[in-house]
C-alpha cells in the first residue's frame, strides 16, 4: 500500500504565498516523477508542476515563474512553493507520485486526497 498525504493548503490573499507538501509512504521500493495537479470547481483536473527523479521540472504556463516544485528523496516528499497567488489559482491541489512498490516490477501512479487552496481578499 502507498499513501500520499498533502498539507499546507488554506486561505491566502491575492499576491500572497503558500507552500504545499506531500509525503509519500508505504511499501516503496523507488519513486519516479512526482508532481502537483489542481482542479477548480467545474473544471477538469490540470497539471501544475512535475519534478522528475533526477530533478528536471515542468510547469504549466499559467504558473511558470510563480510556482516552484521540488523534492526531497530522502524524505519521499514533494513540495510546491506558490508565490504571487491569484484568485484563478483557487482549486483543490492534488499530489501525484509514480511509485514502484517492494516486490513489483512495474511503476504505478498514486494520488493524494487533495488540499484546498483559496485565493481571495
């Protein structure tokens, strides 16, 4: 079993900052790409930022230059530092990780339960 637990969401004013964290735990042999997705009310889930196992990163155009994704492999944790937040960043943010479990030869994707980020004055 693999669990992803996000934290750090909340209410912030426009222009403010938040840092999200996601801890991956369980029967883990190795971890591949990790990242963040978000889903606003009435919209489809979209990719926000991804960090590969080697540290390469990818961002959605709407957050590039404002958000920074990083990972701590020793802690099996991925972070999303969000700055200059806008009302349109309001959404549920979901952590995703590609994991190889002990005894398995395959990589599978896992999701966290989501953390709500609300940007409003």
